[in-house]
């Protein structure tokens, strides 16, 4: 709008300057003709000179108008652009913070789930006795948990050597049971926890045991008697369904209107700034070069002229949030598109 007003005023100023120049030429010609007319042209010469003076005055007014009004409009344009950038940046930062906190609060509950379920008598008794009935009961118990906690792809019970003895999901159970996870970081770290109060979490990854589905695995040791300091019998690994839940955060919870959504990429980054959820599937598991400069949140313009807003998780309760980030990248509106939308040429 300001550009349109500025353009109109510039056009008016140029037209006015042309009129002043033509008026000066006419006044000059009138003075010359009055001089040629001699005494008969003296009175006309006075009028011609007055017209010339008015033309000069009009030129001064035009210059003053341009200096005062157009210069102020230029300043207003700069101020308004800075204000728009600031307000848009704050809005996008808020969105980034909201999204990352939403998933972090959800995952805080997962840390409680795995430690609580690891104390279930059906699990530690199955590992302690290894009797078929006890193992079947443990599988049934995990299946019941899975039925009511649909955010999990699977829950698996392993022995101390990393062999899966029970699985919660019937679709994967036959392939999963008997498989070894001894080389998985979550298993090795869980088996080494010092007490039942501890848990471990792996980075978001593709699970070969679950048809390549993306999962986020929380795990802890299963201990004798369900006691915090009991003897370690095995582990419980709960595979959070990141395939579904991660996509929900960036696609659904962002709730962007269609016109804005087409120009926006919403992402979640892990602590290594690896893309673990994105509205652009091509970015998955790539490392995003976030210019955060050590800040918790902020905005900047990238090399493509896009606005990048980011916010690092604040954690929740005693859960640190794994250093995750919410990131929103929004393309700048193009002048041609804005002019078309506003009906300007």
C-alpha cells in the first residue's frame, strides 16, 4: 500500500515538474515577444514575469513537497517493513515453541510409562522363570497396554542377552519374538542403568523389526521383584509411533491456512539438528543448518530470502526434551503477488 501511494505521489511530482518547465518556457517566450512589441508590450511583460515568478514558486513547492512527504513515506516504508518482520518473526517463534513443547510434554509421559510398566509382575516373573505360561502372560499383558496406548508401535520384553521374548503388537509378534536387539543402543544402555528410576531413549530411527516404521524408543531394565535396586533380569523397550505422532505435530497441530501452508515448511529437529519430522518429506533425517548462534529462540533470513524461526525446547518437569527444536521456514511474499492481490499494477 505504501509503495502504491509513493508511486502515485512520485508520478504527481514528475507531472508537476513538467508543467512547471512548460510554464517557464511559455513565460520566457511571452517576455521575449513583449520585448519585441516595444511600448505596446510593456504591460504584457509584467504579466509574463509574474507567470514566471509563479512557475518558480510552484517548482519550490514541488521540491519541498517531495522532500517532506516522499522522504517521510520512505521512512514509513522502512519502519513498517521492520515492524512486519518483527511481528511475523514473533508469531513464527511462538508457533515453533508451541509445537516442540507439545511433543516434549507428550514424550515426558513416555518416560513415566516405561519405568512404571517395567515393574509389572507379569514381566519380571516371566524373565525370572522363563516358563512358557509366564511368557505368554507377559505378552498378553503387553498387548493389553498396547491396546489402550495407541501411541506405541510396539512394546518388547528382552532377556539380559537382548533376545526378544514377548511383544505387544500381534502384527509384528511372529517376526519380532526371538530376534536379537543386543547391538541396539537402547538395549545396551538400558541393561546398564543403575536403578529402576533410570531410563534411556534412542534417537528417532527406522525400525527394521517393524517394517521400516519410524520409532522413538524408550527403555529401562526390568528388575527382580519390580524393585528399584533389584537384580537386572532383562529390559523393556517401548517403541513410540513416531511415524504417526511426528507427522501429526508438523502437519495437523501447526494448523496453517492453505495459502500460508503452501509457503511454509514446519520441522522438528533433534539435538544434533537432524530433521526428524517435516512437512517436506525430502528433508527427513538430513542435517538442517540452523543459524541459532547458541540462542534458545529467534528468527533470521536465510540465503533464499526466507524467514526462519526457531525455538529450542524448554523441557518439561525433569525431562530435558533431548535438546529438540521447533523450526518454521516461511517464504517471503513476492511483490508481484501482493500487487495482484491488492489490485495494483
